[in-house]
C-alpha cells in the first residue's frame, strides 16, 4: 500500500516554482586575441575570455618544441554574445513541464541543457537544477546529468530527458 501512496504523491507533485523555457541566439564576434604560433596561442588562451576555450595547455607541456612552430594562418579567437529569449512555454505542473520539453525548439533544449553548464559553471543543467531544487526529483536530476551530449543529437537528448522525467513520475 505504501507504494501506491508514493506513486500518487509523485504524480501529483507540484513544483515550488514554474520552469520557464527560454531559447537563445548567438552573436558571433572576433575578439582582439590572435595567434601565429602555438606559444602565442597559449599566451592568448591565458588572457582571452573563459568562454572562448576549454583546454590546450597539457599538449604543449608534453612537447615544448611545438610551441615555436609557426602557423600557416593566423588564428583569431571568437566569442559569442548570447541573447536569451523567452518562449511561450512554462511548466507550472509536471505535465506542463513534460509537454514543454516535447514542444520547445532544439535551440531551447541546447540553451537549458548544454549552454547552462557554462553559464552555471557546474556539471549540471537548468532542467536538473529545477528538478532537484524545486521539484525534489533528485535521482531524475542525476540521471539527466549523465546523458552523453557528445554521442546524441539534440532530438535524442530531448527524448532521453522526457523518458527520465516520465519514469520519475510513475
């Protein structure tokens, strides 16, 4: 009987606050940082905005001779200014949330699931944060964080998110 009560409670779970689905557009710009060799590239990496790069220093430590090798062409660092735009979708209930997941554009999935990792400076995403903090579905939040974004399309990611959330609600 406890299982039935738990299932009913989970299905009727009301989030502490709604989830507002946003999307984003990127304005690409070339920065003042550029490099003509790997050594210059490493120097620029140390100074350029954090969101321009992820990692390179280990390679150069492994083979210091490559630092002076001249590039065939100048490398220009680019940066992206993100413009966040609201959508008409929001999740005031778990049903609205899952419907929103199904109906928003893949750009919205990208914004909340991939870009959020950089914005939050965590190994998480907006959906997991909301499920954990405002809904109390901590295990579902953990499962979302384990979705491999490198071997799946955004549409596949969307389907995996929906499946995990729906399983957590049954």
